[in-house]
């Protein structure tokens, strides 16, 4: 065994009301792909922020190549050979690839030299990029390439990757894994965070599992079933989602000829979209990020209005109605961006519960807010969806991404929608929480609700959807029964060239 590249010993970090990391210790070696696993709120983000210099530990030590390592900021971490690809991309749409890369460098070379270096590195590692392209014109997979190449230009010895496949097609995942395996073969250590346990089993050499801020054990992923790893994360067993057999009813939501211009220079125009969702049915819509998912949800939720007859709810035209009026009629929606769109960051969970539940939960009567009822509603969401938080007075910003996702979904589900439109329902949540959210959607459908689930997770759509359609460049394919569909074929369809027509599955 080689000596550890990074050795972590007793790292502890506490925040008001919670210990995020409690004396965590483990090692990462050169050439190793090391998974960091845990439930939402288990302490993964805080730990990698300490490694990358974004957060200072309260106690404990780190050493890098045998020397003390305590980066005061990300610049110091990068100088020491540590790079990080974050879950949320940090690119400026109006700037070119080369300009975005330059912004992340301490001393960028002249632009022509940098462009040549980007081409060289990106092609060497199988991630070809055109340095002159605008970031706003890139697909999600290409945006991630920019982030990775920006890190590779630093020639890191430790590369941290946070949920790197959440917006990729199966084909793009294969390309990414090939790149990571090559980096590992060259001696680069990779700390890999993901909730996709089958990917962990395919890629990673070792795994450290955090539970409630502590090191709960290690395993060899290739030798450990995904369910066993999930249960190590949770500390208990959990049930896989199950659908209750029921017949679909009448059409609850119908869309015909929905066409809308792109809402911004880098948005996606919707082109003649038609769909129908029946009571008791889940219609799954798959697609690579940036193909019109946000625009479709905005049109269905009422954030963007249309001609009245384009969208019908139980046969009644609602195209001109805004979100509040649609909610009163039973059409509820949960967007992909949880912080800032689905939830106001600096408002408490009680206040965020009030924002969408005011009418359906009768939290406002004659203009007066029933704060006790709003708090009780928030508490019900927290309890029902196991949201890890000190209480309903906590701000949305203070929750981990996965716990805020559980709160956002739970807030809508507990309002008993007749039609529920959701984009990326399990984005960034752990296996147990994902199973619980999927079960909640299945339960909604079994009680007669119509559910339209937009997701980039093909396994999710195959698990819960009755019918499937693919969204590509703002066009929606005809829906087909999910049973018998081939995941590889769907993946190719989702990742088709943006200037090509989508093949019908």
C-alpha cells in the first residue's frame, strides 16, 4: 500500500444546533477513486468544504503528502494541488469557454495560449471543447467538461467531484468515467460524492460512509451491493417504492400545440408540445438538462401564460391563469431549482410553507395569517418527509440541498394536488430519501392524482412512470408505455444532437 496522499484525522465542525462533522478520520491514496457516501445532512458537504478551504475545522488535522494541510481558502487548496468540481456549475453564459476558464485561474496566460491549452487537455482526456463557444450555448454535459478541464489545467493531485453525473446521459457518464479512470491511472486521487450507488460500485475503489456527521464505516463498493451501502448510510433497512395497481381515470391535464419563444438568450423555445395525463397516472418526461424542462414547467405552473385553450385542467381552459389561480384549482408544481425558486433562501420553513400553502391549507383567512397553522403545516412536512432540521424556524438556506428538496416536495404533496408537475424530484437526495419521494409520487397517483414527472434520472422514470416521453430541443416525443422500453435507446434519444429531430421511441 502506498502512503496516503491526504490523511484526515479527527475533523470536527459544529454549527448552531448541529454537529456537521464529528471527529471524522480517513485516508485517500494516490491513484484511488474514493467514494464519500452518506444521507442528506450526514456532513459530506461540510467535510469537502474543509478540504477545499471554504470552511475551517473547529478541531482535527489534515496532512497532504505527509505535510500539514490547513488551507485558509480555495486558492491555497488549489496551490497545494486540490481541485473541486461542484454540483452546481459556475459559468457565465455570455462568456466563452476560454473566458470562463480564465476566470478560475490565478494567473491566466494570454487568451490564445489558453485556448490552445484547453484544446490540448480536453482532447487528451476525451472531453473535447471549443474554447471559442459561448457557455450559454453548451449542453449540460459540455458545461461539466468546462469545469473539469478548468480543474485539469491546474494539474491537481486530488480532484473532488460532487454529484458529477446528475445532469448527464448514460453515454456522457461513460465518457466521464473513462476520463476519471485515466486520471487515476496517472496517480491522481479522486474523492467522489454521489447518491447513485450503482455508479459508485462501477467506478470507486473504496468508500467512506458518513452517518450523522460521524464515520460509520468503510467498504469496497465492487464487493458490496447497492442496498447494503444504502442501509449503511441510513443505519437501517428501507423499502423500495411499490406501486398499487389501479386503473387510470379521465384526462386531468391536457396540453395541445404549446409553442413559446425562448424566455432568454440562452433559454429553450417550446415547439408544438402536446401531452395528456390521466387521473391515477404518472407520465415521465426525460431529457438532458437545457432542452426545455424549466420552460415546460413554467408554462404548466402558470409562471408563463399562454393562449387560454392551449392548457386544459379537467377540460377547462387555464392557459391565461397564473400560478395562484391554478393552485386553487388543484394544479401544483415543484421546480428544479429549490433554493431561490421553490424556496426563499432567507425565509424560515414556516414562511416557505405559507408561500404555497396559503390557500389550500387555509393559512390565510380574511387577509390574516394563521401563523400557528402555518407552523403546524411546516412541522407536518418535516415529520412526514424526515427533513433533518432543528425546526420550522430554520431558514431554507440553512438546510442541506437534499433536506430542502424533501421539504419542497413534501410541502406540495401534503396539499393533496389533483395534478402535480415536478421537475427533478430526487435531485441530490440520498437513496432512502429518493425511495421515500418516489413512493410519495406513486401514492399520489394511486389516490387518483395525475402526476407529470420531469427527470434526468432514467432509472427513476423507469421505476415510477406508466408512460414515457422524451424532451429534446423543446420538442416532446409521443408518449409510450414504459414497460418494455430500452434504457439505452431512451438515453440515445435524450442525448441526440440539438439540431436533429427526435426519433420516436
